[in-house]
C-alpha cells in the first residue's frame, strides 16, 4: 500500500525543524503568564514567535505572512473560540491556501466545547497552566505527516470507522476520569489492531500507547495518548472527507471559463 498525498482542507503547510517543532509560530494571545510561558518555551527551542492580540489582528497578519502553526489562547478577544477558528479556516479556503495547524490553549474546557473547537477547525488543544511536554507533543503531532495509506477495498468503510473511533475516544476520556483501566486497555488494544487494517498506522501506534499506559495505570501518559488520538482523528478526517480548497489560480481560471 502506498500513501496518497494529503488532500482536502487539511493539506499541511507546517514546516518543522529536526526536533519536529514548528519553525515559525503565530501566538494569538492577550498578555499574561501563559503567553509569557509559551513564548519562553518556544523561543528556548529556536522557534520564531510572532504575537497578535486578537482574531482581527491575527487575520490581518495571515493575509500577508505565512506561519507554520497558530497557537490560539482561549478565550480570544473579539470572537469566541468557535467563531475565531471558523474565520481562520474560511480565510484559508477563500485564498486556496492549505490549512495552517491550529493549537488551542485553554483552561478547563468541557468536552462539548472541545468537540466544537475540533469541528470548527482546531487541530489540537493543550490545557492551561501549560505543561512543557503536553505542549511540545501537541505541536509535534500537528507537524507530522498523517501517514494515511490507501486501502481501496475498505475505502467505503472509512467514514464509519472514524465515527466509531470518535465514539471510542469519548468512552476513553470518561473511562480515564473514572480510572476504569480495564476499559481503557481494551479500547486501546482494539485500536492497535484495527488502525493498520484501515491504512492508518498512526492509530495503531496510539492504540498501543494507550494500552501500555493502561497496563501501568499511568494516568498522565494515558491522557497524552488520548490527546494525540483526538488530534489525529480531527486532522485525518478533514484530510480524507473535506473537499480540497480551490487555489487562487484555479479559481481565476474557473471564473474565466464560466464567463466565456
């Protein structure tokens, strides 16, 4: 099986260094301790960080500049999180640009709110106060290739597969909260076996990580693995199931053809 090029609205523009971290980052955040910490952590590993105080200013920067990743500190001024994410993604689609990975920084986000952010175009989220390992894992995950392999015989089943894995993810978060380690281990084991079958080896790898964390009752490691699964499912689903954005040049050609 060979992997198809990334398509759809999720084609990545991210450029990463040898450490897997994005080289140029736009931090959309008000002043505060979390902003200062994010700046210090990323500058400490050599990333170039630009800052913006709100959604409108960030969109203006994105009109004229290219970034490898956007860090969006929630709540954001001038818009709620869902609206800001939709505005960023709509602007990319209008210009035929690939999606820039977006990582949300948040405090105590409910599962309902987290799901809305993912549906609006967020690639990953990291809880505040910031933890260095969790932040860097999220950033690296968003810069990594999706590693999707074509399995023509199962192509029609992929949508249902993602639906079931998202349901498993919700069950896993609940089981982790209740420390139901047997259920966490079983669901991780199931994903370890099914991912490669569907041409998604990253899901197999994450499933193995979840299973191992559950075997050792390692709550922090399990939470990091679930965050990686949440991010991967969102990114891969957009790549597989959303239409590719029309490039500016292609859009101009289409307009001319329609007027001829």
